[in-house]
C-alpha cells in the first residue's frame, strides 16, 4: 500500500518475532513492553504506559509497526482484535489520545 515503516517493534515471544520477521518489511527490534501480560496482569499498566510513551515520542512522519498480543492491543486501543487483524491508529499531537483510523481483517 506504499506505507514505508520507520521501525518494527515486536514482543519477544517467538510467535510474534517470527511473524514480524516473516513479514519482511524491515529490521525487527524486540520490545519487552509488547510481551503478553495475559498470565500476569500486574504489569499491564506499566507495559501499556511504556508503549504509549514510545509512541508519543515519535515525530509526525514516523510510522511504526507493533507486533504483539491481544491483551496488549486491547489495553492500548480498547479493541478486542481478531487473530491476525491489523489496527491502524494515530497518536494525538500531545500523545494522550489514540485515534483508530482503520481495522484490516485477515
């Protein structure tokens, strides 16, 4: 679709790492804040805040791909995604709001 990614961040779980690499869209960086907290919800707030801070620090022309888990996506977007679904969103200029632009179903 002509979207050039600035970077690709992935959970450290092998399923996510493999998916990110197999997409072959550029170099992949493992990001611990994207690891699933399904079994330990005590880290949800900290991990979600870390991802929001990372997104808020991006410049307006940066495009980031996150490869992660349902619980992380739901915590970030309030959306319960389907397996393989892509959620396209933009952070507000002040980094406090997330605006969902599209949902691409598998």
